C-alpha cells in the first residue's frame, strides 16, 4: 500500500481529520481535510467533532487545536517543529511584565506557547489583528507580543501606540526592502503581497500586507494575472493549484520555514498508526490559555 492510501485508511479507522497550515509541504496540504491560516485552523478546531486531529503545522498550532478541542486527541507529527518566534516570549518573562505593569493589556499573537497564552488577555492572528486592536478603548495601554514587526505594522496602520515585545519571525524578518524592489523590477505587472510579519519598511513598499488566508482569498477574487507572494514559499502550492490561469512568483530570497517542512507524509502515517505525538497540556493551562483565544474568536466573528 502506498503512503497516501495508508494515511487515508488510518484516518478512517481513527475517525481523524487532518488539518494543515498553508506553509506545509504541498503533498501534506493535498492530503489534508482542511488547509488554512492560523485563524482558519483555530476556527475549524473549535468546531471540530473528530476523535483525532492531526495538526500539520508548528507546535503552537497543535497546542491551539488541543486548547479549543480538548476532548479530541491531537497528534502533532513532528514534535521538534516549533516556531522560533513563539519561543521569544518566555512565559516567566511575560508573567513578570504583567506583575510590573498591572494597567497594561497584553495582546499575544497566536504564535506563542500555551504557557505564554495563559498569561495574556487577548490573542490575535495576522488575519484579525487589526480588528482586535481597533476594538480596544482609546487610551488603553497595550503590550503587543511577541512580534515587533506585526505590532509595528499595526501601530502604523491604525495610528495607535502600543508597547512592543522583542520578538520576530526569523524568516519574514530577513526580507528586505531591496527584495521587494527586485521583485517589482522583475515582475512590473504583478501585485506584490507580503505578510505583516515583515518589517514596516518592507510592507511600505508592497501593494498589500495580508495573512496567508487573506492572500489566498485575494488572488482568487482579483482580476490581476500575476502576483508576488512575499512570504514563506509553501503558500505557492495552493495559489497555483487553485488559480491555474494566474502566475505566482516567490521572492528571490526564497523564504523557507524549515519547521513547517518537518511535517512529512511518513510522519503523518506514523502518528496515525502508533497514535504517537499526542499534544498533552494540563487542564489548568488549557483553561487559562483558552480564555484569550476565545476572546479573540468572539471579537473576530
Ligand atoms: P498566518 O496566520 O497568516 O497563516 O501566519 C502564520 C505564520 O506562522 C506566519 O509566519
Ligand atoms: Fe514561526 Fe515564522 Fe515559521 Fe511562521 S514562518 S511558523 S512565524 S518561524
């Protein structure tokens, strides 16, 4: 039996659903029941009735699925697939900041560990950050963590002061204004999209800054024929598959998130066969981390 057939058979036997982030390998996205950005995957996990969820993405995404669907067994096919940005907001450091700044509201990007989420007030994703931050009362002191680039882009767009944590996505932070200028020169007719995890001076040169899910919606609805995907290259798979008549180009600097690529078909088959890679979180962490995520889902309806 080939690997795909084995996964499909095991999936049925285990009453499992497979969810994949838009940056995973193409063959992983192709086998998934659902593909999406962080917000879309969280929404699906919150509504999911499956006994088993195989979350193909980085660790914080698997944790979010477990927090929102605690009765399900959540399997993460690569235990070493973490998000370096999530590790930049240490829960103890966040706890100390909170104790030292009791009048500051903590907004955490979902790219944080469950332990860090359990210390904050509201979560957000790149798909709803504008809505969440705009909903806050004017004058409310805010600390935005961990992504100083996403936070900086929000401050600029919404003209709203916030304190920023010292984190970033190493993959998006490496993209430079020159990369955008090169793409503009090479593809003068293309619309240039970047992710809001890019630096402010990079988003300023692009035509738009969108979450991966919003990019996919935009290219589907747009009348334009050519697009530059200024984000992790995994997104090109769905763009090309869903829009065969349009042209999509990566940036020359070729941004790759190695952690996302650790999820392979072989590892998906293994966790389903052995019921290994279970995401285990204490009931206390699940309860505490659930509150800011639910607030986010409520505010971004
Ligand atoms: P999206 O929610 O836009 O898919 O982003 C997740 C992520 O990790 C981007 O680096
Ligand atoms: Fe984390 Fe960046 Fe990879 Fe997204 S692309 S999972 S933010 S390291």
